């Protein structure tokens, strides 16, 4: 997680006009404090496991309907 944190901070510093999107197979509630410190610096998080029985090709940016798009800093 430390290298991801450093990457996110570097992107924010070098490209402040760009949004950072992150996908995780975990829900926000399942994230550790270290992982939560990373999402404090992302603009959009898509959380939740991919579930084949909830697959929907019509969804934008998600593979299954249980996944949630969280917009933080945009």
C-alpha cells in the first residue's frame, strides 16, 4: 500500500488538474486505515467485489451492479 500511496501523491503533485480513479475489490468498510489514507487523495473510488451473477455490460466503469462509485474530490 505504501507504493500506491506514494504514486497517488506524486500524480496529485505533478498533475494537479487530473482526476485519480481507483478500483478495489473491497468495500470502503473493509479497508484498513492505511488503505483509507490512500483514498483520501483519490477523486473517485469504485468499490466492491466483482460478482458474476450481477454482471451488467451496460454499467459504466463497473463490472457488476453491487459495485459502488464514490465521488470524493470532484
